[in-house]
């Protein structure tokens, strides 16, 4: 994503165009997989932990990113597909964790199945993690 596209994204969500916000969005665009705060701290070590935490929280609250839970217990984040808003995350899709490269990837094309709960239970959200070997690691093994 170009700098112009990053600026437009931030303007769309009525956010100030700070260098930190632009850099964090840039990391998400480069990675194509879920990123944890510690990952961001390593990549963007010129920003302190609190600044990165606040940036992630702002993006989460605005619907720019969503939480991705995988089997490590560490919260990761990924860009929303564009259908999320400040009041509703439409990110109930499958997340895929590769057992080789350990990246967690959003599979937007596969939705979490509808879940019917017994009376007295209130549904908030659902996460579905599929583990296996991603196509990049598959290709490396076939060569």
C-alpha cells in the first residue's frame, strides 16, 4: 500500500496522520499475516511500547484491525477486510496457523459457521483457528 493509500485510510477513520500510525499500518501491509505487539516493537523499535499499544488500541476501536487469537496465547492483530466499523467487527472468519513458519493468516473467504446456543446464552463473537502448513511452506517443501 502506498503512502497515499495509508494516508487515505487514516483520514477515512478520522485519525491524525502521525508517523507511528503510518508506520504501523505499513507493517501490517508488508506482513500479510497477523502481527503481535512484540513483533511491532522489534520492527518499529524507535517507538516506545506505550505508543504502540495506544496505536493498536485506537486501530482496534476504529475497526481498522481485529484481534487474532492463536495457539500461543499471545494476542495478534490483522487488518480488517474493510467491512468493520467502530461499532461492529465483521471479522468472524477462519484464521490459519502454519506449523512450519508459525504465521497466522486471515482466511477471509471462509466464515466461522453459525452457532446456535441454548436459551440463556448470549453470543458475542467466535474464533476458529485451523492449523496446518501454509501454501508458501508447502511450496518450499516441494522444491
